[in-house]
């Protein structure tokens, strides 16, 4: 996937009721993971009841990208914010399976399911 | 004249995360030409990416002025049967016995790279490099089932 390596992986945020849907795109590796993590933690600071992270535009993610999501999970647990992931490509899903984090995160098939 | 893949690609990579996409693209194409299916090629590429990330973070402490010597070698005659990836850094020597996967039940950020590499590759060997630094050698066989359908 073509991408500007200097742009934030977080492409957009939108409110759906009291939830925030965060759309992510591009490859997420060591080069972009710190910016990714900071963008995600900034969302928590806006006090949504739930965060839905849409990874449908992410073609590649390594363990540094996964670590950013684990950090987000830790923050949301501490602050009582719900967190769901949606739109995982097969490749990204596989990284979660290898690291067994697919059993830790709430992973949904559709945005509707994630918002329900 | 038949074109064959029987010689290694040698790259001296700056220890900057900016180059990771370049290496992923290069290895991904080599894996495709050698004959790996898409899923297995993805696992090989992820493994190299994780290894390079560890070198940048730990061997060079994030400094981008280091060098990583990379060799990507098709293995086998007359047709490639495997790909061998060698990564050599010039950072402080590390005891290979101390490079281990961590407990996955401990859910926390970081430390997953070695687990991923060992899960996806057929052979993973860390050794002190001549003249300092560490040499990591990883092999993935064309007929391997390890890590299949993962990545």
C-alpha cells in the first residue's frame, strides 16, 4: 500500500454517540508506531465511553504496532473505557494469533458489531 | 540463457527505521521469486522486520548511524529450496543464551519479536560475530509448514 511514511497512521476520528471510531491506514512498524501510539492515547484523553479502532486500512503491522495497541488497552482498562478492534486484514490477524493477543482484545467483524 | 537465483543479495543497511519498508519489499519479492506462497512469504518478511527492529532498538539503542550487514540468500541447487537471512550488527556483544522469547501470558507492550521469529522461521541462530557484534542467521524452507497460514 502506498503511504506517506511521515503521516500519522490514524487517518480520522469520528464520534458515534459516546463512542469514537478511529480509522487507521498504512503500514505500522517501528518507524510509525510511536506516532500511532500517541495518537491512540490522545483519543483516550477525549473521554469516550468506547474506542473502536478500525484497522481495515492496515496492510502490515509488526510487534511494535501491536505494542501500541497493548499500551492503549492498558490505558483504557485503567480509565474504564471500552476498546474494540475491527477490520483486521488476514495478515494483521495472523500477528495477533502468533502473539495470542487475539484472546486478549475484543476483535469484531464489523463496525456495527463493535458499536453494539 | 536461463536466469537463476543462486547468488546472495548483500546490503549494508543504515540502522534507521525509515529503511524497514525497503527491506520488507526486497525480501518479499525475493521470497515470491523463490516460490514461497503469500502467507509464508509474509511470515519470513515479518521475521526479518522483527529482527531488524530488535537490532535498531537494542544493539544500537535507537542510534541511526549504525550499519546492519544483511545477506539474503536463496539456498539449494539447481532450484532454490530455502531462503537464508543473515543479519550482522556491530553493537555490544550479547550472550545468545539470553535472547529468549517471553511469557505470552504476561500481557504488556514489547518483547514479542523473538517469539514471532522463532514461531515463523525453521532455523534461528544467534552467535557472536567475528570482530564484535552479533550475527543472526535465519532459514526458511520452501516446503516448511511452520507458521503456515500465520501472516
